[in-house]
C-alpha cells in the first residue's frame, strides 16, 4: 500500500465505521418511532400534553351541548399538538440522516487518493 502522510488508513476506516454506526443508530430510532406511530403506541412524552391542556371543568347549567363542544375542542387541540410533535420528530431524524448521507470529507479525500492493495 502506498503511504500518504495526510491519510492514515486506520483512521480512515475508523471514521467510516463511526459514520455507519451513527447512521444505523438514527435509522433504528426512526424505525422505532415509525412503528410506534403505526401501532398507535406513541412515546410517553406525548401523554404529557393532556396534562398541559387543562380539562374543561366549566359546566354551564342545562347546557350539555356546550360542555361537549368544549371537550371536543380540547381533544382536537391535543391531537393537533401530537401531530405537530411527531412531524417535528420525523423531520429531525430526516435531517440527521441527510447529514450522515452527505459525502463526508474523509470520502472525498479517499477518492482523490488511489490505494494499491498488494496481492
């Protein structure tokens, strides 16, 4: 193998392995989130939204329709917040994957240098 002072083969391989491990971890996390969404077993952090958006305790006299309407609005607000949270989470994973899928500098350096493997 030809020796190049700026490119250590062991460091190069270690960097490639590190990049692949990070990509794999992000893909696993993304797949786990997608499976949770598919099976409607969402992360427990989303349950906190129901505590943040206070339940409707106002009960007007003889107006059950208004109470139901307010409870429905609360439920829709919580569902919309969950959708937004999931959308943001998916966007974060996609951004991470795009960063890891971009051509790292180490690969560009590898393309400019040709290695000869002794037979």
